């Protein structure tokens, strides 16, 4: 099929723009494409026309014979080089810079009307489906062909064309604005959904942490026996984990009555936090209880516990303090394996730390160097604790001094309130969280019947 061709020479920009618009209407280009082509051709032809040099506009519509769409090729030629410019519709420039070509695909293979033939005044332009049908051109423009006058070129008026292009641009702006609004709406809905999902996940996570903590607290309650009831003694304990959502730790205690009536107390602080340290501390308390019930001397139990645990728990490291009290006489014995010393708060307000040297479970040469003997008088208060109580500040000696002041302040309160009150005083300043146990023993005055014996 023979391509449709167009070749005209122009000396003014208005007639050039009119001709380009006529080409666009003839081939039913989209309005915004036509507008871009008009602006691009005028931008390149402006310098030559202002200098009085004519420009040539060529167009070829090749409908082709293959399955592809027809192609419209528009070329602008000048006698001098075209000026460099950023064009609304990019073009291919000839090597010598005197020509620029735009290749525009057409949407349908319908053949356009011959160039330069005016349509009937009331006849609509043939519509090929590529865009909305346009009315027939309203006016004609006169061009020159190689210096000779040519026939009328069908074209809309300049004002009508500009209004049409402006409406198309505004419609595109409106469409983009609506798409932007819709995108913002969808993004807001997405963000709202993500935020709701995040809140749900946070709530679910909090529920899981709470349930996890509850299970662990129940486990702690099972591992930490309540105070035993013994005539002549009052016992109480306060425990606080390093982390409230993971209350297991290596601070454990045990108390029970031996067959001879004396009360045995074990306080253990295993290295680390969490379930593993709890297991190690539990192994220590079980081994100590077994050895104590078998009748082993108090001074040998720390060493013997290390010998028992070493084969199946070689990584265990724990400090331990052991105490035995005769409720009737108040006589007490104390052995220590690297644990903080017990505090003896007398009923008159005087205080002393019961110092005993020794090495803990898993330490080199484990065991207590000696067994300390003392007597707990009626009204005296004994405080056993783990290092989380006194080492909340940088200076352990300051912590021990504060502990004496707190025990003196609270020594006459009901026994069940004393350890918690002491812990509250000591934890007003905490540099690093740690598991804490405060265990108190107070000897009660003898009953009248017992005094008359």
C-alpha cells in the first residue's frame, strides 16, 4: 500500500502550527499528543522563521501490510541547524542537525483523507477508535509548496484548538488529581489497617507475656516453699525477679525442720538468670536437703554438694549460705560458700554481720572454712539475702550500711511485712536489675509455761 505523504513550506509560525494541528486531526492523534507535537515543531522552527528562513514540514503515513499499527512520521527541515531544546515530544535529529523527525504510532489502519482536502462543513471527521470523534475543521489555512501557492489546508481555528488542548490538559490534571486522591485514600486505609494489625499484635504479645509470666510465677511458687510454722520462731521471705515478665532466676531458698527439731535454712544464688539458673539453684537446694537429712555436719555440706553436682552439672556456679537454729535455745550455726554475710539485728538496735569465709559451688576449693556459732535472743532479727539487695549501688559497703538502717527501722513490724519493707528501702536506687531474696528470722519471747520449766 502506498504511503500517504505531505510536503509543505512555511514562513510563519501560526500557519505552521495550524498545519500541524490539521495533521493531528486528520490522523486522529490524541489531543495531548497533538499539542505536544505542535509545541515541539514550533520550538524548533521559531529561530529560523524569526530570521526569515522558510521551514519545511513533511509527513508520511505508512499504513503498512503487516500486523502492526500504522505509523505517522513527521519531519521538520530548515536550512540551518536546529536549536537545542528540551521538547515536550522528543524527536530524532538528523546527523547534520537540520532536520528533526517524530514517529507516532496510529491506533487503527484506517486510511486518512488526502492532505489538503477540505471536509464538508457538516461532515464529522472519520473516527478510527483511537480517541473521541472530533467535529470537522472550521477554517482553512494557505501554505506554499516549493514557492507556489497551495490549496486550502483543513484546520481548526487557533483559539478553538488551544481551548481543546487546554480542556484535554485539564482533564488529564483532573484524572491525575483523582488518582492521587484515590491513592492517598487507599494508602490511608492501608496505614489504618497496618496500625490496627500492629495494635492487635502488641495486645497479643502483651497477653502472651502476661500468660508466660503467670506460668513462671506459678512455677516459682511451687519452687519457693512458704514459711514453715515453728514454735519460738517467726519466718518470712520476699522475692523479686530481675524482670517482671520473666520471673524465674537463680535465687532460691529452702527451709525445713530436721528430726532433732532444729530448723535448717538454705539460701542459694546461682550464676545467671532465667530457667537455666533456676535449674542449677534447684539442684543445689535438693542436694543440700538430702545431705542435711542424712545427718552430715553443717560444715561439710557445701563441699559435699559440689562433689555431688560436679558430674552431671559441671557448669553450675552458685553461692550458698546455710543456717541451723534451735527454736528452744536460740542457738544457731552458720556455714558460708562465697555468699553475702547474714545480718544480726539485736532487739536493742545493735547490729553485726556474721562473717564466715568460704567458696561456693563450682568455685576452686569449695566449702566453708568454719562454722560460726551464735545465739538468737528473743526479739533478735536475722536477715539473710542475696546480693541483689545490697549491690544496687556501686559501693557494696554503702549497701550493707543502708541494710542495717532499714532493718533497724522495720525490726518490730509484723514479720510478714519486714522483708518486703527492707527490699523497698534498698531498691530506691538501682543501677542494674538483679534477682533479690530477703529472708528474715525472728525469735519470739518464751511463753509463760516454758519460762516456769
